[in-house]
C-alpha cells in the first residue's frame, strides 16, 4: 500500500465552492453503504455516493470517504469491506448510515455475509472487496478494492442521489 500523505487540499483560484457543489449535485449517483468491522469486531458503516467501478481486469471498485469518516479508519490494505448498492425505498437506511451514530446496526436487519462481512438485508447489490490501496484525493481519501464476490438482485431498482435528494430510477430508465 502506498503511503498516504495528509496534505491540506489545494484551493483552485476562481472556483466558487457553492457553484462547484451545485454542479456536482447534477451528477446522479447510486446510494451505497460501505460496511466492515472495527478493531474490536463491531460492525461499522457509512453512506457514500462517490463509489464507482475502477477496473474490469482485475475487477476493482473505488469509494471516496471524507477524511473524518469513522468507517475509513478501519480500511487498511487487505481489509475486507462490503459495498451495498441500496434499492428503491431504502432512503431511511441511507440516512441512518449517513449519520454519526455509534451503533447504526442496532435497529437494522443484518447478518455475516461473504468474507464474514456485516451484510445489510435487502440491498440491490452487494460487492465484497478487499482494500488494495488508500490514496489521497483532496479533502477525501480514495479506497480502492479488489472485488471478491458479487450478489446482484436484478428484481429491485437502485436508489439514486441527484440534486441532494434520493429517489428510485425513473420508470422509463427501469424498462430499458
């Protein structure tokens, strides 16, 4: 794993932060929850929208975490983690894991799944990964992971985040 340098983000002259945020809100994204175990064997997780495929050969994903994320603290090289792609109707679950609660798993249905990971019930898709690298990315850190297993429920439509709101895939897109 490369050494992560925690440098202060570089400010781009002439870029208005609010205009940048508004422009980024126009990028529709899947709503995901990343889960893993803390150092005491307790499940931890966080809601992210900056998650993407990275490579087909080998199959890899990337997930961008705010540097202050408690879940990020436990994602070191070789550590397994699970990317849950949430489905329509799971907005409350997304909001729970977006919060700062210390026991997000107390009121949700979960079990030990692939790679022994804390697995949330009823996700649209779950990708079990192992951390390949943690890289600097401005005020975030980018976790890359090798995919080890995929569970995909094509019956359920994914939950999207767009213009600071969550909603299901529009009907015409779902029929394509």
